[in-house]
C-alpha cells in the first residue's frame, strides 16, 4: 500500500513537472507562444503556395528549427519572420530557377524549444519526414552546433546566421562539410567593445562576466587577449554556468575593482538578473555590454534599466547591403528599431543565399547545392555582400548599438553612427 | 532460475526473433520510420533499465539522468581524448555508470521510499551542476564527437536495437530468477524479506548497479546518435522522468510494460503531437493521472485484467497468481 502511495506521489510530481515544463517553456520566450510554433509550418507553407507568382515546379522544401519557446525564445519570431518574408518575396517573383524551371520554396518550421537535444531530433525530422533539401539555422552556438552536426551527418546543406563564426568553426575539428555560418568574427566583435568605449571618457578598466558556453569561453579569452592592444586592462572576470540567478557577489567584486567598463557574454534570463544586481548594488559603469542577451527584447525584460546598455550590431544601412533598408523599414514597427529587426534581416539573407546556391546548382540534389553554396562569392543580400570562405564562414561587418528608449541606434563606428553614446549607463544610475 | 527452462528458453527466443527482425530493418524501411524506430528503441532501453530498479525493485530513482550523462560523456571522452573506438567506448560508458552506481548505492540505499527518491534527484542536480563547470569535459559547451569515428547509420541502428533488446532480456531474466524474486520480496515487504534471510540493501544495490549499467549503455548510444552533447541535455532530469512515466503507463515491473509505455509516450504522445507542445504536455499529465487512478498496473495490468475477465475469472488477482513473477504479487497475496 505504501509503495502504491509512493508511486502515485512520484507520478503526480512527474505529471506536474512535465506539464509545468511545457507551460514554462511556452511562455519563456516572452514574445512567442505555442500557437506561433504550431502555426509556423502552416503559415510558411501557405505563403509559399499562395504567392507562387507563376512558379510551376514542385516546391523546394527548406527546413528550419527555431527557438520559438524556451530561454532563447525571443530570437525565434524575428528569425521566423525573416525566413517567411524572404520565401514569400522569392515566390512572388516566380520562385527559384532550377535548371530553367521556376519552382516555389516551401518553408517548414519546427520549434526547438531552445534545447540542443530537440534541435537534433527536429532537424533530423525535417530531413526524414519533411524531405527538406536544405536547412536554415537559428541562433547562438549551443543551438547552431548540433544543427550543423546533423547537417554534416545527414549530408544536407545548412546555413546559419546570428552565431559568432569562430566559436562555431571551433566545434568541428575536421572542418564543417555541409554546414555554413554567416555572421561576425569574434576577433572583430570583441574589439568593438573597446573601440566604442573609447567614445566616452573612462579609466580603461574592464570587468568581464562570461558564462561557460562556447561563446562565453571563446569571447572571454578574446577580450583578455585584445584588451591591451586597445589600451584597456581586464581587472576581473567572473565565470558562471548559464542559468545563474544570483550575481550579487560577482557584481560586488566588479564594483570593488573600480571598472568603468562591464562586458558580459550571457543568455537573456541571466542578463536580467545581472542588470538587476548591478542596479541594486548601485554599480553604474561608464559603458556596459550585455552581449547576446541585450540584442532582442532586453528593454522589455528589464524595463528602464536597459537604457544605455550597449551591444555589438551586425547590420547598418551603409554596410554594403542591397535592399536591407526596405526589409528594415517593413519590420521596424513589429520587431523594434534595432537588433530585433536586424535578426529579421539576417534570416532573410540566409534564404537569399540558399536560393542563389540552388539556382547555381541547377538542381535540388544536396551535394550540388552544397558545392554551389561553398562557391558563393560577392553575393548581394539584405544583410551585406556575402562571400563564403574555405572554412565555410562568411564574415559580416560589425558595429555597436545602444539602447536609447525603445530603439537601438548605431553609436559606432562614426561613419555609420545614428546617435551619440550615452554615458555613464543611464539605466543603472543609483 | 524460476520457471521451467523450456518456458524461459522460449521467452528468450521471442526476443531473439525480435532482435533478428530489427537487425534486418535498416535499408529495408524508409529513413523516416527508421529514425522514429531508433528513437523508440532508445526510450525502450532507458525505460526498461529504469524498470529494473524502479518497477521490479520498487525504488523510485530520479537520479538515472546521471547514468545517461555518465554513459554519454564517457563514450565521448574515450573517443575524443582516448582515441578509442566506439565499441570500447560504449562498454566504457556502461561500466563507468555501473561503477558510479556502486559508489552512490552506499549512501543512497540507506534511504528508503520518498527519501530515496529525493536523494537520487539531489544527486542528479549536483551532477548537472558539476558538469556545467568542469573544464575537462567542456563545461556547458559540451563535446563534439568526430563524425568519421562514429558507426554508420545501419550499424548505429543495429547497435541501439541490440542494446534495447538486451535491456528487455536482462529484465526478463531477472523476473525469472531467484534474484528477481528476492528483489520483489524486498520491494513488497522489506521487513518480511529481511526476516527470511534476504539482504535488502545487497539485493537493491545489485539491481541499482545493473540498472545503471544498462542506462549507461543507452546513454552512450544517445551520444553516438547526437554526436554533439552538452550537460544540460545529457544530465537533464527529463530522461528519468520520461522513462518513469513510460514504465508507469506501460506497467511497472513487467517486461512488456516499458515497451508499450515507450510506444505510447514517445510515439503516440510525443512524436505525433510534436507540433502541439501544450496539448502534448497536458495529455502526458492527464494520462499519468488516469493510469494511476484507473489502471495502477498500467496498460499491461489492464490487459491482464481484461484477459482474466474473458477467461471468466473473478478478478485480476487470480490472474496474477498464475504469473507468480509479475509485480504486485506479494502485495496482492
């Protein structure tokens, strides 16, 4: 009888755990819902077929697994929008030319729940169940790397953005065979924090907060390496696993070090906790960088504390892109005047690159697309002009943006700047 | 062994036939069905391994994610840092998990009931916390196994099929052994079993170690299947909770319960409703509560009751008595 009671108790807890986990992940993203996940496939397919624009052949299936829910859920909707808009635009223009036949694109989207294991299973499902001939990626190394591993395993071409390229490259010792990454190079990205901090007077002391994920590890090392080159000194560094909620002791150490510059490589929920801890401990640096976390929805997550938080950016009107401003203007109202809309642009460009490769391949055979993708050179896209290198990376230009109100104007470099950098960080004023 | 050798032999023969069919399938079915079946086999192996300690032994461990992670990480480390081949690494994954279980059994099996469950879940949480900060194993970044060192798709499927069937055969043999009888006696009444000369802690420790060994083997196949592993996935409590739910839904302490439970939870609920995450989760929860309240012996128990009624028996208790090595026998008696 006791055993029955124990089984019932544990089972009830298990049932609750499973239910709560799903409810939690469904709302974790803040700007996403399960409805978005479930309707994604249907809406994308509809956009592909409804706007065929004269496309005649069978649809070409592009598959993607996005963090529509979970801790990285803020990134899912803008990426989804970018993919859907690009597919709709290409189909409206007649589809993709494959060996003289215009064929529409069909986009299939699955929710990865921000979970690398789910990324693996859903990516395989896109290939085996949905017959995707090419894959489109999501965001950050923890999701992009398992996605790329499946692409190499299954020998299906896959292209990602919004994933710093060196951390991604380092995950495959033998080099990626079917996977590609189009984004910034961390050496250039980590230099931006110092170069942009030079815009304001500061004591050149830097404190680092880095998590133990790929990019936290890689970029933390790069900031340490590059600081002296730009005249800065790293006075302290706190490492912590993702999911850390109490930053009090780390912030106290940073405050005691007297650092005027704070750089954090951190996931969104952790950045919220870090910013609140800095505010609570009355630590107001001259410049503060919640990298990765500060990109999308940071102002909604921390409210007025976001004011003055700076982040590296990856798109500017004058960075050599073609048609980027139109996509930016069309999405600014929904995804904000800043990096949320830049996510849309990055995703949009991935479809353009893949469509171009399919046309040049003249076939939907994965190997032919892969060969064409590797040969991509000087391709004008809405993100920038794209050339894929022998290591399957295409490095895009980098800049710095700062939260000012609900927008993220570019503050560095000077020739692209649309606003002046605010300092010390207004949102962290005691 | 309990039961006639002929009966046990025919039971094993059934599993060998199933294994033969599974080994033949790669290349003869589509990629999609093969992928679904592969994942189902992984879940069957995990659920069956948990069933040994949780169902047959009655010790509701929530710490088996430690053995999934240990198996996967041992395989990855042996292949990446040790340069060993995957067959050796798979065995290494199982052995290290068994060794870990041997150490953990010392403190954990001093606990019983809900305290054991809490203790094992604490171990799982500690292990995850350790792994995300352990530099040698890649911290939260995890490990990426070189693809050219991994088995082909066909071989991978056959390996997973073999190990899943192995888990089922081991459970079958335990249920038909004197060890299994002692284990069930301890599960149903530890005091009475002890009075009859059974060492409860020793019996439970052996079951815990065997269960961990099999879980470690399955964990290593998960690493082979994913190629890219990191601690949040490999040490996630989800492995244990899902396996537990599969066993409860299918029927605790039976050989076919975990197989049926894995099919229901993985295929019918998880896979078929993957585009409906909230409905999926709610259905899982409702299903467990329904099973606990309506059919506490799971689908297998329900089927046995139905079969007993068909045969005109008065209640399922009579039916159970004809199967002396099924769960609940001592409790019913």
